[in-house]
C-alpha cells in the first residue's frame, strides 16, 4: 500500500547536487575534450484496463536521461547521471501514493525531487549515478551512487543483493544504483576479489559483502558472503554452456543474525537455459524458487509498483519464465515472454515489437497482461507505445 504525503526536497541532497554540478562545470571548462555528454529522450504512452475497454485509462510519460562523464586523468573518471520524468494522466490522478512511490529514494541522501505535483501532473528529477572511479593496475575503486551488478542469471538474480530490479520495469534499462564503496582487485584475466559496502537510508538497510570470481573449465564461478540488512548471506553463481546452450544459475541463503537459532531462513535460487537458433530465433527459460513465502500476501496486482529485494524477487514460492525472441530483419524484432506461478495459477503475458526507424530513433510496443486462472479472473492489462531518441 502507498502512503500519500507531500514530498519536500531534501536539503542535504540539494547541497550535494549543487556541489557536484559546480565541480562538473569547473572540470569541463578546464579540459573540455575530456567531458562527454550523452542520454536519451523517450515518450511512453500507457493504456490500461481491467477486463473491459470501457474501463480504459491513459497515462503519458516523458523520460529524459542526461549522462555526464569527465576524465581528468587516465586513472580517474567522474560520472553524474539524471533521470527527468514527467507523468500526466490517470495513473497520477487515480493511484494512491503514486507521487510518493516515484520520488522514493532508499539511499542515505535523498536525491529525488518532485518539482511539480498538483494531482494530475508530476515532474520528478532523480540522480541515480554520482560517482568517482579510480583504476590503476589490478585495482578498481568506485565511491558514490553506482550500479553494483553481481547477477549472472538472465531473468532473476538472487546474487544481485545491491541493486535488485523489477523484471516488469522494462523502461529502466540502467537499473537502480546504490550509495556504496566498491573495491575490486583482479588476480588475473578471469579472477578477482571484490568487497562492497552500501549504506542505506534506515538503520538495518546496510549491506557489507565480499565476492570471489574465477573461471574453471568453461564456467565462470562466483562465491559471495556478507551481511544483507538483517541477514547473514552465503551465495554462489555460475555461467557456462551445456553443449551449445547457455546454462546459468544463482543461489543465495539468508539467515537472520539477530535470531540465529530457530530462525526463519530463506533460500532464493534460480536456473536458466538459453539457446540461439539459426535465422535469428532465441529462447530463454528460467525457474525461480524462494522458500519461506507468506502465501497470504502473494499477489500480482501490485507487482509493477513494488520495490523488490533479493529475498523477494517474486511474490510466489515457485515461478517460471519463458522468452522467445526473433529478429525478423536487422531493424525489426519481436519478443514474447511469459511468467507463470503454479502457486495460484498466476500468469503474466508480455509481447513486444521493436523497430529502428532511423539512426538513434526506436519505436516499440509492449503489452503486460495479468491473469489468475485459479479463480478465472483477469488482474489487469497494460499496453505501452514508446518512441526513443538517443544522443
């Protein structure tokens, strides 16, 4: 459930942002040739209804991303990246707590602001990358808001403890970031040790973990351990091949450290197999198992607007994912995906078509339909039309 309130700008966040922008401006004036700007502008229109077209609701979403990168030295790079999002339509008016959900920032410094929020129009600006990186020899050190991707699987990632993402949020390709310190030391071409520390907004929202990655035979193997919020964790992941098919998997075990004995532990594990056929056909299948789920809370209705975590990648004990993708021409492709849970016969159907209409211009159409066959009822349908220009 969302809790509606008027979100006020965080003063520390504004000061932090101003300092970063001033630094970027000064650095850019000093060495303009080492300053790079990129991004995109997207227009996404959503049409949604429950089970009858006379219930149709419409929302438009303008999404602008600005990426700034500066390299004062060969070993040092600085990045600052913004998401500017403008929402207008029925979602803004009718979904209780929508503006609060959009502006939510789980970091220790609030870097998300609703600049306009009048009940029908919502304008939000969020900084999801603000970091400095140092690379020298075998060392790679990053400090700030960054993406720490420990996932190896294709659909669900129990090892991705720092930046869990929602599989249905297809419009956010960059995925969330964490306010963290990350230190990587490379032992060879395929081996490394990594330690990362994330400070969250709440007392028990911190993460301290270590990863060891190596290559043996034809497989990349990783082992992880550490503290995840209120749990000790142990995990492993792999990526390799079974003959000509890709085979990937991840497993993470969560043990509450406050009540170690007689505690309710959680096991989250996923497996996937993918195969590319001739003439551009690609198939990917994945299964997910999460122990210790509270079945009473399992619902697909709020999954789109849910902040997931590594212990709760789906609201079911068992879930399956199947995707078929076909490249009809170099400019035109189609994808059909489905998510199924036998817990209560829940199904999500996700068709998609994409076309490159010109250099840096893309047009795509995506649908998301939710069904619960146990009670033979639809849970909702959404269709999206998106135009993207990259620069």
